[in-house]
C-alpha cells in the first residue's frame, strides 16, 4: 500500500518509471540476467520476442502442443508457421527427439515450455541447435525461481518470457517480463518495447530527440502494477517457503498412492530445482481423470485439467492440424489434473484433498 501511495504522490502512472526500473534491477541481480524488460503479460513478452527475432512468412517456430495458446499465437501473429511437437509423458514437457524430427531449413526458433515449473530438456535443445541460426525462446511463464543445474529457467536460451499473472506464484494481476540473455539483442528490444521508438534512449542522453525506429507496441505495464509487483518480488523467499510446505504436504500424502492403477507423478530429475508452482497428477486413463475430477468436484474440491492440446483445438484445426497428428499429446493431455494450490492453503486443507483422492481410488 505504501508503494501504491508513492506512485499516486509522484503522479507518474504510465509506466517505465522508478518502480519498473527497480524491478529490472531486482530481476537482473537475482537471476544474473544481462537485461530485463517488464511487460504487461507473458503473452506480451513472447510477442516482443517474436518481433525482436524479425519472424515472418516462410519462417517456422516449433512449439509443444501442450501449452497455453499464447506460446503459439505470439509467433503466429508475425506470419510465421507454427510447427507443433509432441511431449514426453513423464514430464509433460516437449519431446526432444520429436523436435529433432521437425526441424527444417525454415526453422528459426524453438519455444520450449517449462510446464508446472519443471525444466524442459534445455541441454538437449542447446546441443540440437548448436551451430544453427535457430533461437531458443523459453516460455518460462510458470518458471520463476525454478532452475536446471544452477541456471534459472528463462535465462538459458537467448530469450526467456515469464509471467506475473495472478495465477502464478508472484503476480501483479497481469504482468510478465522478457529476459534478454543475449546482450546484443537489447538495444533493438528496448525500442520495440517502447512502442517502436527510441524514446528511452533519449532519456538516457543517447539521442537528442526520439522517433519511430522499429515495429513495436505498447508492452510495458503501468507504474501502479509495477509497484504492486515489486512488493511481491521483495517477499519471494517467504512466498517460496509457504508454497514448499503445501507441495511437500501433497507429496507426503499422494506419493504412496501413485501406481499403474491410479496415477503417476511427473518425473523431476535431480538437477531440477522446482518452484512449487503447482502439484499435478497424471491419471492412468483420461476416463479415470474425468471420474476423479467429477468426484472431487462433488466434494467441493476443484481440480483442473492442464491444457487442451493446441493442435486439436479449433484454431489448431484451422491451421491444418488434426488430433492424430500428435497422438501422445492427445492421449496424455486429458489425464492431467492440477490440484488446488495457493498460499492460503494449510496442511489440513491439503489433507482434505488427498483423503478425497484416496477414497476415490478405494471405491
């Protein structure tokens, strides 16, 4: 509330002000990122990345079908072709071998998604694109505070997009950021971020007046949102500690129930640091997932599906895809159930959810 009052008193509301700059410094320092640009959403960060890469008709971008629509639409808006790939059912992240099969001379970018804050196979992707002009753009919407082998999600590829939507661990209602890990991309990215002008460079004294220099858009949030977000980010360690307790309580109750006749838990490799964004299970069948979801709903416990695959959605079919194009994704997507997870939950709340799940499988 003090930060919001400070914005009101300053009368600088529009964005790219003191609070935006403080967030840039906080994220750059905490995650060792050369440059960060705060955005109005993770969608906006991905769209900024697509413009920055200069994508257009004839270019291809490989995207897992099991993701939120923004991962694809951000690149599709440039005129690029979206090439959907399969997922690994053990993690629900992209299948590196399927990605390799779909690379063509037209491939310009790959957008791995770190589902549930569990790092995708970035080592495999880096090896796969080594020596090529393909850019890795991490969709780390769910990945703030998660890492692979000591490298933070979103900082491994040339570009990384994160989300501060209210469904994420830390939020500003709506919000996001683009991590610019290749310093040579920053000058152009900053101009695109500033509606396609070099206005920010004028304030820095680099130019004496600003003009239109790039195809850009209005990407950054207001200072009110930035002030709200800064207060959240400053409590990130406390936030993570709270969420860890909820995650560990779920794991304590549910791991013993996992099995071929019930559900699987996602595989988290030893070098993955998770951020306790969510706790999800993968039912043995899609019918089993539906039955469990309906049973829980009847007890006022709301578990949600992950994603409807993009390739078999209305828009995906409009792009020429059919469900059978990605049979693994189609088979496993309906099996995912995300369990209730928010900071106000207690161990008792988690126990109620888990007992309802145990009773379902005991029937």
